[in-house]
């Protein structure tokens, strides 16, 4: 069971294998939950949404025949998130037009980065995700939290690979800029 | 490899451990401090995201998700139904289905618009439709059978009303003559009253010898009034007048013409209506179960009720007509007057029932039609002869109708 592909687990799970279903949950449950949580900042809503995702992948047995189960799951999650955004009156976030961003790089010494504790970094990421725009946040979450590769991200977002790569890079540059700002502040505080 | 390529590669790599296994990347890292810082930053970032991704979710959500196979599985639809629903969903969402549905709806609406019968009649004339439908009924059913009762060598006047119809007004117990093309109305009471409808010698005068060739050629939906001259009173019926209303569409044979030869003064009306069979002819076939009186003498009118028509409508009329006409003591003028009395009484009854008999003067039947008190058929039945009008007089609080000439 441990070495089974997600697709095989799903086939067994929908056939009634509770162990396979639990394994599927372990593989994707928390990632899907965090994807919703970081994008909605609502734990209750995120819980409902992740339950909706798993309900759909269990009920819609005919909808998935081939491909990656991971991309199917996160495509469902992405669609549910967009529906939620639209329902809550947020603007359309899936524009293909991205503003040009200059890659400033990380302007921090290695020692400073080494000095940042792991938990501190988690807090920085969490704070910076909040400051990202919806599209960038979704891209960052899908790649770095859900663990999708660029081709998988392109499939989930229904974008060409080149566009998907640009979108991820764009989101990442913005995140890096925000994180760099955070780290510089940390460095300044340490110097004081 | 330059720094940009290194950073792009690192950013796109899902597993940073692969970098150490890449010799080219390792060589660049040794020579580039900035890329080493970047890789360190990347590792810190990835570990931070991994920490976030692996953060446990609330236990109640875990319980709900793990319970999905038990809850949803019991209520889940069978695979066949799910497949059918999926197929149906795809069909409905398909473009061709939508186009076909839109075309079908458009075609249906167009057909409804095309086939919808326009309303031609005014709302203010409520009886027109009724009269039209009644006229249609009359034309559709075989109305009359006519016989040729005249003896040989009897001069006749034959009046032919093209497209005319005579029928019984079931409600008013009147005989209504309706000319189809021009809507001309001929009133049976005038026959009874004057013993002739009109003289039309220019049309055709058929003698019995001529008619012998077609004694059985009768016209469905036609009535023949064969009115022998009362003054003659002879078997030869030389002065007999025959009024015949004939319909041109088709002809039928008289069921019996042999018995009519000795009828000097006879009114022949063979109504082959399914509901009413009123016959004043001596030769009408009548149902055995129905009361039938035959009288061979002059001035006798026999009433024959059809077996399938014991309705009250025809009965009422026949009773009245029988009462008036079968009385051999009555002269023709007296019979006509009696019929007029029937009409007058019915008009008076209508006026009184609608509180219209409160003022003396001429009765405007057309106005009664327009106001919906009477139908067109009643109007035709009640309309007196040309030049005359119904006049209402009130004497001692009692209303009375009479015919007067309107100037």
C-alpha cells in the first residue's frame, strides 16, 4: 500500500477499500487543506472545501480515467476556490497578463539566512503569502505547498507550459521580494 | 552555467537533493557565493513550505473525510445510473443538442403562429359564431327529403333558392330559411300565411310530365313546399302552387313519390335531420314507434317524427305547428295568423323577461341582436315580412305585439 501510486489507491478506495482511502487522505488531505486555508484564511471554510474535494473524487468515479490523480484533485480544489472567490465578490484573478517584475535577487548574506530559524521562516512565508495577490498566492501554494511541478501546475491551471512557468516565476519573484524585505528587517533588528 | 540559469533551475526543481547530484550545478555552486546563498535561501523556503503543507488539519475534518466512503457510498448511485446521467449531462451540454432544441422551439412557435386561426368576429356580436356554426351544421347534415306530390298536368310555380337551407330552430321552434350566398331569409310562416312564397315563373315551371323524368331527384338539404291552390280544390290541382327551395350542391331521390299524387294541398317538408324529422308530406317515412298521422284529404299535414329524434326541441315546434296546421278548419290565412301569434308571443316573452316591454313603439329587432338579447337566427325567424314591423302596445298594463307597417 505504501508503494502504490495515488491512482491505484484511488481505484481501490472507490471500490470500498477504506485503507486506500485513508492513504489517499494522508497523501493529499493536509496539502489540500492548507491550499484552501492559505487562500481563504478561513479554517472552517477550508475544512468544508477539502471535504468537498474528497467527496467529489469519491463520487465522480467516471470523471477520472487517466492522467495524474494529484492534478485532478488540485484542479477540483482550484475550481472550488475560484467559485468561492466569485461567490464572495472578489475580482477575477486568473488574468493572463502579468506585470513585469525585476528580479532583484536575495540581498541577504548567507549568515543572515542561516541565522533564521526554521519556525521563523514559516512565519515569514505565512505573512508574505498574505500579502501576495490571489493569483500569485494560488500559484505559490500549488507549486510549493501542493508540490506540483511546472507541467502539473500548467495542467491544473489549464495554461500552456510556458505561461504556467512565467506565472510561477512571477509569483515567486514577488514572494522573494517580500521575504527579502522581512529578512532585511530581521537583519536590521539583529544589528541593533 | 551562469547564475540566472542556476536560479531558474533551482526554482523549477521540486527536489533540491537533485542539485547535489548534478556536477555542473555543483561546480557552479563552488565558484559562486551568491548562488550558494540563494540555494541556502531556497532550502529554507522549501522547508518552510513543507512545514506548512504538513501541518495537521483539525481532527473533525479528518473524521469527516475518512467517513466519506461509508456515508457517500451508501447513498451513491449505481454505476449504470451515474453513467447514464453523465451521458445525459454531456448530451444536454453539447452544442448540437442546444442548436436542435432552439430550432425545435422556434419551429414550434412559428407553426403555432401560422396555424392560429384569426378571430374574425366582433366580440360585440356574440351570436355570430353560434349562428355560423349552426349554419355549418345545417350544411353538413342531410336536411330534407322532398317528394314530388303534384298530380299530372298541374301548373306549378317553382321557386328555387340557391343554397338555401331550411331548418328548425330548436330553441324558438321556428322555421328559419337561410340563404347561404346572400344570407337571404325566407320565412316559412309566410308560406302558411299566404299559401305561396313567391312567384318565380321565370325560373322554371315544371310540369309533372317533365318531372316524371326526375321525380326522385331530390336535393339534400332542400325542402319543397308544394302548395296546391286552395281555390281550385280539385284533384287535378291545376292552380296548385308549388314552392320549392332547392340546394344546388347535390341531389337525392325522394323516398317515396307515389303517395303524393292525391295530395291536393300539401306542405311537404321532409326533414332528414338526425334529431328532427318533421314532415308535412303525405309520403314521409316515419318511424313505426313514433306517432304518425296520415290524412289524405286536402289541407292535411302529417307530422312524422323521426325515430332517433324524440327531442323536446322538435316536439315543441311540432306540437305548435301541429296545433295550428293540422286543424283542417283553419284557413291558410288563419294558420298564418296563428304562426304570427306564436312569434309575437315569444318576442313578447323575451321583452318582458328583460324588462323591455315598458314602452310602446316599434320593436327594433336589429338592436336586440346588437345588444345580445337575441341571436341572428332568432332575428331572422322573428323578422316580419318586408315593410312590416313588430309594434308594441300596452293596454291596461298588458303588453301586446302586432304587425304594423313602418313608415
